[in-house]
C-alpha cells in the first residue's frame, strides 16, 4: 500500500479500527449490558458508524477519488457516535477511536486542500 | 416494512436494484467485454456505486435518521456512474437504474423538506 | 439478469429479502421491544443472518462458482435464525423469510446436482 | 478485544489484512495491469476473497459461534485465491496474505478442537 499517501494510509487504518471497535462493542458489551446501551438510537448509531467506516475504508482501498464523499459522511457519523458514547458512559475506547477516525479525515482533507 | 414512508420504501428498493445491477454488470459484462469496460476509473465507479447503494439501503433499513447523509452521497455517485456508463456505451440498464436511484433520493428529500 | 438460471435468480431475491427483513426487524422491532428480542445470542443471529445473506447474494451476482460455499453456510444460518425467531415469538415474517431463503438454496443445489 | 482468545484475535487481524490486500490489489494493480489480471475468473476470485474475509471478520467481532461456518469457507476461498495469484504471477503479497489467513483459521480451529 506504499503508493498511497501517509495521510490516507492512516485514515484507512483509523476507519478499520473504528469499524472493529464499534461493531465489537455494540454486539458484545452493549447487548450484554442492556439499559442505555441498547436504546434504539444509541445502538443504531454504533452500527451505522461501523458500516460507514467499512465503506469509507473500501472506497479508499479501491483507489477512488470519491472517497472524499464517503469520508466526509464518515467523519460526521464518527463525531456523533463519540458524543453519544460519552453520554451513555463506560464506552471510553469507542469514544477515543471514533474521535481519532474523524480527526484523521480532517487531517487528510487538510493535506489535500 | 409498512411503518416506513412510501418514498423511503421506494428509495430502499431503488438502492437495492442499483446495487444489484452495478455489481452484476461490472463482474460479468464489464470483465468479459474488457476495453473501455475495465478502464480503472470506470470499473471503480461501478463498484463504488454498488457499495454506497448497499450502505444507504442498510442505513434506511436500520431506521436511522443518518440515512440522509449516506443517501446524499449515494445520489451523487449514482449520477456520476450513470454519466460514465453512457460515455462507455452498451450499459443502458445501468444508466437507467442509477438515474432512477438518484431521482428517488431527490423525491424522498423533497417530501421530507 | 436473464443469463442466470431461474433457480439462481430466485435464490438471489430470497437472500436479499432475508437480509432486508432480518436487518430491519433487528434494528427496529427487536431494539424497541427489548427483553428476549435483545438477548445477545438472538440478536447476533439476526445480524449474522442479514450479513451472510448479503454476502451470498453478492457472490451469486458476481457470477462466481464459489457461491455454493457461501450459500451452504447461508442456508444453515437461515434455518437457525428461523428456529430462534420462532422460540422468541412475534417474529413471523422473519421466520417465513428465513425458511424461504434456506429452501430456495436447497432447490438450487438440487437443480445443479 | 482482550476477552477474545489469542488465536481468534490473530484470525480477525489476518482476515482484515487479507480483505485489504485483495481489494486494493484487484482495484488498483489488476485493473491497471489488465491481461491475465482482469480475466473474469481471477478478478472475481480476488473480489470474493475480499468479501468473505470481511464477513468472517465481522462474524468473529460480533461474538458469534457461527464464525466457524464462515471461517471454514473463508479459508477455502483464501487458498484458491493464493493458488490463482501464484498462477497469474506478480501477486506475491496477495499470495502470502491469503496463505497466512487460511493458516490462522486452521490454527484457531485446531486450538478449539
């Protein structure tokens, strides 16, 4: 993957990490804890975040310029997911991974501008 | 799925149709025809279109308000894919399905406004 | 899609229907109902069923012979999902769609044998 | 992810690596090189391999016992993809990543037996 820019390689890795953490936390910790963790709006946001991160990573891996469109949505969803995980509590890894993913998009978008 | 609005049900179906047609045409007709059909930029666009349609359909099926974000990107990618399929030629089903998918998003967005 | 056999076209449609119903029921009805509907093992099975149905449909759409591998797993997961939805109750549409999906795989496999 | 066994954590990482390498090589190197690299059977196998690796990783991340079903198919597809990449040539990274993914499944399956 050495023909991709450093910023994009970091962004792909951060998207994949965020997909993994959101999916795993939702389907294990959240389902087992219940209560606020399985509120429909919170749980949907976790699953939506996992999916758009996967799709954005796939757009970048495919070499497509259109990744700017998916990554913009991905950063927005990640920020909302981080905020909601903070509200629910006990989701520190998820908060940090979502914030890091959104930040790496802004860094990549800035480097391209 | 009767608790979803008529516009959203149509939009889900159009996204799924567009995913199916783009994926099938790319992996069968385009690979077998070669030439312009496997130009990297064209082929990537077909595969990107299939993927964002699937993701947008999944966001709508999940009951998430965030589908407005993915559907906006989806409509943009569908329009670019339709234009490029017209340029390449012999892709009429793909052109029509992509146009129909983009149009049903604009209809749904208009109905919600 | 007229170069695909009748059995395969039906199987693709049944996989897509099963993906849609399982994903939508899990993320809406199950999350809102709670209780048995969000038991980890049941909810995971619904989401696993949605995902393998999508993957199997994609393998068939891609024109790959390897769909026999994914479809075999898909039929197995659909049958387990149908049984578990029957146990949980109030999931009749899901039970029927999963059973129909598994049956169309066995019909396609039989036609090919 | 520290509640997962060491073998499963390795298997998840190997599936994700294999997804990334197959998708990126197919959509960049193969499309740009053409010739044997875009033969329908070879290109489909690369894309199928990327997709089943993603699905298997998602099953493992979801905490589902059913990952044994998807991982068995995944190991089979990875081995076929490695063999075909060897035949086509100039795909060394893909060959190695696919072989490593299949091997980590057999190691995990052996540890569980």
